[in-house]
């Protein structure tokens, strides 16, 4: 059995979250279960086949794809339409895969590593507009419109070169249309309060890297410590990670169906407001501050050398001068402390080193400064340092596999829903490959069979209970019309719950395990 066959068999055994998939025809004449469409995408993405045309071609020429599809050959339009219409379901594929890993004992959910990377969008940076770019474009367009009108007037007076007059009038019309488009973009920027808008993909943002600036997204992940498997992936249209830590940890905890013990990330996520949200949940947060990550030694007049007096709510500088509370900046989330007299600093021998401001030295203290100090001290603990050293090798591995092995340099789909669906598929591909590495293909297939068998037994037991309850209902209904109404209602409610749970899991039992 070769590598392609192993993965295709395992993909065929992964539980499909297809209860919400819209009905569709595979190819021209085949009305077929949507399981095959999802398996085709998963298997294709595992080997870098993401284009619908490449996937269609593979079902004709690649033996593994032909085996997986059972000889069916959907055209590229069907594949693209399935992916477009079922983005919400595709986003749940990773959740299903992660929970499968939990049941197999591969994900513990005790320590999570959060990280991010930048991925290009399916859009050109040239189509990204800012307010300044709109203003410059409008000025050029208006200047050109005035020039065309002047040229038209000159040609009219000469009553010659009528051909050039027609061309100028066409150009004038095009410029007016372009002006209207730019004005609409400028209006959208003002309404949405965004710094920039891309006209091809309005939800992407401007990302910068070693290869220059591009339109793109930030791909976030939460990785479990035990085996480096992905618990969650998410995509946002922001380049800054500061506001993402709590959201990513909470999403991962929802999939785990419990709270993790420790959450770890790099200094890019070091925003005290976000870290505090997780710290309040009694989860240990291991995130270095920007200063701790840089490793720079503190200077003689850094804030850390100013002593805070909580009783008097004031700071004492290294020279023994007192900085008192001045005001609170609620937008920035800190209080400002200043010298009572600006001459105190101006007369100090360290003026020019400590501060160069004529107003004197100021200290900004976060409203949640105690939380920041607690987290900084927590990061310095030896146990925390041991965990943090694992972060890079655990958190970076999925990104390396996706970008290098799967050759993903840009998303194919557009819009947040589309790129989130793609990210879910790519993360699931990593988890499947990782499971094979950890357990082995044949052992993994056996575990999946055993797991499905146990689930099938429990469902069969539930069906027996349902049959018994239906019998009780028939007995109750055979009595007098007005008697035992409460008993009838209770039995009907229980039947409704059992039926809904059975139907939601019926798709899992449809998989044919005799093919292995």
C-alpha cells in the first residue's frame, strides 16, 4: 500500500459534517452523496490540488483520486459550486477532525500554543485604496477632464479633426465613470472607517513582509502541546495580533469542550486587556511583553526604576522626586503621572537623559498594571520558560507544512467566509498527515473502525430505547382520550430528542468500512 492509498483510505474514514450540506449533482447524471465531494476537496488539498480544474483533471488521470471517487468524475463547475455554496460547512471540518483526535487520545487540550502567519489574498495590492490614494486619483482625473473639455472646445472652433473629437468624448465619458467609482470608494472608506479597501476582495487588508506589500489575511492557529495537532484555525482581515489572543483561545476551548490549563503565545499578542480576559478564566497565560521579548536591559531612568506607592497613588523617581496623578486616558487605558512643577525636572542634573520635555517627566500607568506585572513575573518562572521554549517547534510546524509542502502562497477563495473555509481544509490536511506520522496508516484505520463500531453500538442501543418508548406511547394512546395526557407529552418529548440525535449522527454510519 503506497502513501497516496493510505491517505485516501483515511480521508474516506473521517467523519463528515454534512448535515447542512446543500444537495447537488456530481457531474452531469450522477446524484450522489456529498461525502465524496468533501473527500475530494480534503484529499486534493492534501497534495496541493486546490484548483477545481486540477481536481477535475485528477479524477481522470490519478489512480488514487479515481479510487476515492469510485469512478465518478465531477466537472470543475460542480466542484467550485460545491465549495462556494458550502463554506459554512467546510469551516466545521477542522472542528470535526480535532474532536476525532480528542477521541483518539491525540489531543490533550492542556496547553495551547497560539500563533499567526500572513497569507496573500486572491487580489492585487494595486486594487487597494486609501483616502490619500483616492484624493490623488480624483485630482488627476479632474485635471484630465478639464484638459479634455478644453481640447474639445478647440476642435469645435476649428471644425476639423472630427475623428479625434469622437475619441476625446469617449475618453471624457470613461473618466467620468472612473471618477464616480473613486468617489464611491472614498465614501465607503469614510463610512467603514477602514484605513484601506481592496476593490477585488473588500475584507482583506494590506500585509507587509520581506517580499514587499500585498493584499492578504492573517491566519491564526491554536496548537495542542501533546502531539502538535491543530485544535483551531481562524482567519482575520487584520495585520495586528494584539486583539486576537482571547478570541483564539476561546474558540479552541469551545472545540475542546473544556478550558485549557495554559495558553502560550509570542510577544505579538502581548496586549494586557486581551491577556486579562484569559487570566480571569483561571488559565495560565505565558506571553512575554515586548520588553521581555527584546531582551534589552533596562536603562537607569526606565519606568521600572520608578517606585509606585499604592497608598498615595504616586511614583517616586530615582532622585527622590514625587510624580503625582494627573489624569486618566480612558481611550488608551492608562493613568498619567507628572511632576507638580515642571521646573523640578528642568533643574535636575539628569534633565536631558531622563526626559527632554519642557513639561517634565511623565509616567503612564495602565489601569490593569497589576495584571501586567503579574503576567510578566509569571513568564519569568522556570516552568513557564520550559513551556515557552516548545512554542516555536509546536506552533510553527503547521504553517511550515501548509506553506512549503502544500505550496500555499495565497488563498484561492475571496471574502472571510471563503478563506476561513480554505484554512479549515488546510488545517485538517495537516492533522490527517500528522495522525499518520504518529500512529501509522494501518493502525489509524483500525482505530477509526473501532471508534465507529462503538458509536454504532450506542446508536443501536438508542434505537432499541426509542422502539420501547414508541410502544409505551401506543399503550398510552390506546387508553381513554383525556387520561394520561402528561405521560403522552413526556414520551413524545423524549422521542423527539432521541430522533434528532440519531438523525444528526446517521451520516457517520453510512461510511462503508468493508472497502479496506
